[in-house]
C-alpha cells in the first residue's frame, strides 16, 4: 500500500496527557478525503521518584497506541513546549556546513541552559542568510524512547515537531510579515515568541499557574523590556484553542487577539478544543 493511502495517526504528547487521533481515507464524490475515525485523550500517571517529565507520557502512549491501530499507519507527533527548549542562534558567516552549524547551536544552548544541553537533540529552522535561526532542543533519551514505541508497534514515524512550530505553521498566513507577540498557552506553560516583520526576534518558555490570565500583561511588560527596542510591539496573538470561548486575559496596554486553528472541513464534525493541536492542518 502506498504511504499516501495509509491511515494517519496524529499524536500530541504533554506531561499530563496524550492525545491520539486516527485519520482514514474515504472516497467521496469529490475524490479521496481523510476523516476522523477515532480519537482519545489519555491522562498520564503522575511522575514518581526521579522520573523525567516525559516518561509518564511515553508509558501512556505505549499503553494506548495498540488500540488506535487498525491498518498500516504513519504517525505525526507534536511535542508539548514543556519538553522543548528554544534559542535564537545569531547569524555567523564563518559556518561552512551542517556539522559546524550544529556545534554552534549547541554552544548557544550551553550558554543559556548549561551542560544539560549536551544530552539534547537539536533542530534548526531554515532561515535567510544574515538572519538569526530558531533552534529547538529536546532530551535525546526522550526521542529514543518515543521512536522505540512506534517501531515496536510497526508504525512509520513521519515527523516529530514542537508545539511552537506546529501552531505557527497552522496560522502562518495570519502571522506572516507581522510584528507581534505570538503566545502559546497550555496547562502549566506559556511560550512567548516575538516576531519582527515575520522573523523570530526572541522565544521563551515559562512555567505558569492558574492565575496566568491576570499576570500575562505583566509578563509581556517584562519581556518587552528585555527585547530589542526596534522589535517592540503591542500586538499579541494568543494560541489557546483548548480554552474554547473563554474570556481573553486582562490586557492592560496590550492588544490581544485570539488565534483560531485552521481545520479542514472534513475534520470539523470531530473538532473539540482539546483535539485542536492534533486536528490543525
């Protein structure tokens, strides 16, 4: 069977839950299209002892994956920003190949996060010459464990991407060429990215409490103070589809806009906020 016609499993991993959505191909009057065949949200058991934050998610995925498989399947995985680290790698014209780029990126991560960065697997987002590159990092042991789950279940793993990039790609048309704050909410975590004319100017993740609605304005004030003066903007685009139609946070001087995920028409009957990340695109 061609890879194109395999079932597609979309998986979203977070410390407290795992989301799985299975898409299948069906024939309609307009030709082949995908529809949602099954979807589940599985809560993860609390971490115990010295477990890493990702271990509970791996155990939950291992337990739930077999019952979501019916035929040959290809998987796409999105990782919570809880698991990710980001940095902007300044442009350097002295780098001659991918090996030197990775070494430079690891140096940038070490400067921010210390020696823990030696155990991380890195990815660089392509960017035009002369501009800084967004680099992401995740625990290499986590990725080994994740790939092992799919391999043991005979599932082809097509992609692994951070929540930041998955959300940005989904609403790229809204954010392209803008100068704005792109804020991603998920329980316990905020990711704040500053865009300057559509280019990454800063990226930061932070832990949050249940009162984040009331403190977001102060957080943005602080981040704006630390940002380069030319990149400052009062526009904020908030990605928080899990919250549904909940009221926007108190904004102060900030102009906050709610970003709505782009969802294919065939997926809309199955859409719920908690499945937004899996059904986007």
